[in-house]
């Protein structure tokens, strides 16, 4: 018995729910944090945050499309559960890695920006001759 159709019917809604939930949570709660990194530049923060949101959706859609192309034939309930777990775990780990990579890049960028700014700023209590 081929259980692939059942696997797809479970996989698609589960992955879409996960993708939407994670992306919306990161989008909502990341904005205040990013405002601090980007010196309260709301238009820039919203642009970057929206690009990250779209990127998250695209990664998920791309992954789903790739998985369907290579999905093995599922013959038993045990294999169905194992296959779903493997494919779902792969995208969860990939999204977590991308999330932390994005945070690291933003933190490094912020650190470099503030370091450069502190080298160019003249302290207020000193006068230039």
C-alpha cells in the first residue's frame, strides 16, 4: 500500500503552519530588537525585517518542492512517521541555523558600525585645535 498521498496531506499543512508561525513570530518579536541595532531607523528595520520574512517563506516553499521530488515511496505507518519526522526535522534544523546566522550577521554588523562610529566621534568634553 502506497501511503505517499497521506504523507503529503500531513506534511504540507504541518510545514506551512510551522513556516507561517515561525516567520510571523520572528517578524513580530525581531522588530524591537532590530530597532536597537539600527538606531531606531524604522524604515530600514521594516525593510530588512520584511525581506527576512519573505526569505523564510521562500526557504520553506523551496524545501517543500525539493522534498516532493525525492520523496521515497511510503509503504507502512511506521515508515510514514519516520519519513515525516525526517523531512520536518531537516527543515526545522535548517531554519534554526538560518535564524541564528541572521542574528549573528546583524550583531556583527551592529558591532562594526558602532565601533567605526566611536572611532570617528569626538568626545563632547574635548575641543579640537
